């Protein structure tokens, strides 16, 4: 009996977080309400309050859930690739696909909530900043691994690695921002071409990188947030 209650509680928590991730990516974390979520999902308000306790706890749980989705969609698919700039390129492809497919209806979840909380001190700001920092460091680490493996055609130092990571992230995030604002996917192609050109100019092994990016699977489709699939937590 107790195990059944725990399982139902876990499933309810999962259902709530899948809903709050979708809402927060469009309306922001401040758009979350324990009472409204309970009503929308046909759950008891007392049950939802028991699971999360406060709006801030719900916001933090939503951020943690979104991180799990991000890792599953972007990081995990290339985790076992050998070190090199080809791995960096595949990570960028993975990110562009994640943003362009609208895994989150509002585009990249962490771009959206970072803009919302960048000047708001507190636990939510700190957690968002930490996760964004983790992502930056992950990209820098893959570039550093490529450097150690002899992947660059010219000597580079840590400052060069950080600069390249900054440029790559800037192109990806601008594509995301323009796509969300204008309802178009054309800038993902521009970002992909820009990133690939930057990597091909730097690599010691150009044969490991395509000459041009593949056609994006979502490039011909008009984006509509209303048509985006429900966000699902990884199993």
C-alpha cells in the first residue's frame, strides 16, 4: 500500500513537472501557480502543495526537470563520441535540433528563464546561473579535449578555447532568439553554417567535418508553439 502511494506521488510529480516545463518555457517561471496547475491537471490542490510546498520549490523543481531533459536531448547523444572538433560539431547539431524541434514550446528553456531571472537574486537565479555555467563549461571542456587530442591545426591556449566557445554559443542563442521572436527557423541554418565554418577553419582534420551542414529536418516547417509536443521527462 505504501509503495503504491509513493509510486502515485512520483507519477503525479512527473505529470506536474512536464506541464510546468511547457508553461515556463513560454510564460516564464513566474507564470507558474500551484493552484492553477492543480486545476489544469484535475488534481487536488492539497496534493500538489504537498509535493512542492511553495511556488519557489515548484520553480526549482521545474528547472531541475528541464536540466534532465536538456542533458537527455543535447548532451547524451554525443557523450561517447571520440574527442575532437567533430564531437563539438555534433554537440552543436544536437543543440540546434533540440531548440528547432521545440522540445520546449518556447525554444531553449534556459535561454528563456535566464532572461527572466538574470537580475533577480535568489535561489532560482542561482540555480539557473549554475546550469548555464555548467553548459558553458561542458562546451569549453569538449574544445579543450579536442586541443589536447591535437584537433586544432594551429596552437591554441585556454583563452582561445573560451573565445571559440563564446562565439559558438552566441550563434546558437541568437538563432534561438530570432526563431522564437519571428516564428522562423531560417536562423538555425545560418548558425549551423557559421559554427561549421568556424570549426573547419580551426580543425587539423577537415575530413572529419562536413563541408556544409545537412538540411535541417525542421527548416521547411512553420513553427507554431501550439503544435509543439508535450515536454516529456526522460525515463
